[in-house]
């Protein structure tokens, strides 16, 4: 069971131990992080959990249900694929499929080049071995030393090339697999076995970063590999916001403003606290309020920071629990425009793109009065 042998070398025969007692299906397992902090799929409560330690004992947690985040992420990727697949189905120029074919061809060429280089190294190795034997027969020590040095260099070069070749072969296989999965993902995602969904996510997602944008909104950033080659940023609402301990600075602001201040000013000074939490904290600290002044439009269970984010995203409160706001930066925004420009009206909800691709609704006719489509922001 030791990680090393008696000679101090790595124990290759040590059995792998699965420390999870219950398996939980999670699409983003081993892919998701939170600003550099690993995010783990926890079986006991079926959540993705990140724990960051501020010092030796204090820590903060970021927790979200696995099924909710998996739905958010898969929906965002489907949004992109559905629009590009619609372009492919209509027989238009398809950057995604052209890029896949080009990548596949480039990797195949790369593998061939590595094979040729390895063949040259094998030939050089045979020649060096022959020179070594001849030098030995002639008892020519400098020749033996030179041959041994050459053999070492060739062996090192061979190891490097073999590693590159293996990586190129694996990448070529992944491209082929991606190509076969794309159509299945675009048309039959809901019917696909979980393991195939997870495999596709691993192939497509280069990086997934989950952070807390505000107490009640989480932010997910996705960097997608070729052929999608884009970044997606999504925000989604969670009813139970974060509740960190009150700081001394916050308590000082509370004591100063709560007695006579406008509720709007109190909320602005404590932007990550709901009015419900502020009233509760004031009661705990024995601070009374002597005014009903309230010019804010912030609900009692939402923070000032939450409302500010809604304004920033141009998506007014209230949000439904299943709502995801996707911000689609370049270059994918241009690709989506090209895919949809001639076929869809402005303001089309991106959830409808998926339904169009699956044949659940007809492709709408573009209103000639509409201008350029703008879907840099969309609700899924």
C-alpha cells in the first residue's frame, strides 16, 4: 500500500483507492474550478463545492447544486452548437465543420511527420550501434565514447518524439470523436447516455470557472476548444445567497446609517446584505430605527449588488430560478450572427434556437424591418 518501494522508487503496483462512498454523476467533475480553487463534486449533498481557506482555520465555501450547474453549462454549449448546426443543415458555408476537417487533416499530417522522424532516428541508432561495434573491434576508445554519446542523444530525441507522436495521435482521435459527437449532441442531447455527455464536455471545455458575482448570482465562464473556439459568460440566480459573517466595518456602517438613514443609503453602504439581513443584524446589536424613509426599489430579500448586476446585464428583476443570462463575446458572436442573419428575427430567444434545431418549432421568418441581429446577450 506504500506509495514507494523499498528502493525508494514509485510503487506502480499500489492499488487505486476510490475514497468516495457514493458516485454522483457530474458533467463538470475535474473540469470546474473557482479562480484557481478546485471544485469537487460532493456525493452526500449532490453539489459542486469549492472551499477557499483565508488562513489556518477560516474558510469560505461556494456551493451550487450539480444538476442545476450541469443544466446551465450544457444549455450554453447547446446554444452555440444549435445555431452553427442550423447553418450546416441549411447548406451554408460552415466554419465549424471546415475547421474540424482542417484540424483532422493537420493532425494526420503531424502524425506522419513524427513517424518519418522516428524512422530517421531508428536508422541513426542502428548506424551508431554499428560504429560502436567497429570501434570496439578495433579497440578505438574515442570512437566507442563518441558512439555512446550519439546513442544517448538519439535515445533522448526518440523519447521526446514518441511523446509528441502519442499526444498527436490522441488529439487526432479526439477530433474524430468530436466530429461524430457533434451531430448527436445537437439533435439527441437529452437521450444521450450520461458518460457520452461527460465525454463531450471533457472534449469541448478547456476551462470552466465558477465564481460568485453577487450574493444571489453566480457567474460561470466557459472557454471552449476547437472547433467552437469561443468563450461564454453566464449569470444565473440562486434563491439562497451567501451569508458571510458581518465584519466590524459593516457593523459600524449599520450603527451610523440605520437609525435615521434612507433605506436606499443603508443598502448602498451594505451592498451585499439584504434588508431582511440588515434588520436582523440591527436587532441582534440592539440598534433601533426611527424612520420609514425608503426611496429604494430593492426587494427585501435581494441585495443592492444583486440589483446593480441586473441593471448591468440589462435584465430587470425578477429573474426566474431557471433563467440564465448568457453574454457571448467575440469571436462567437460574429459566428452566431453569420449563422442566423438570414433566417431569424431580431430578439429571438436562444432557447428557441435549440428547439428549431430539434424540429420542435418552425424556423421563423425574418421581419424585413428588423436591422442587424443582436444576440450578444440572450436568455436561455
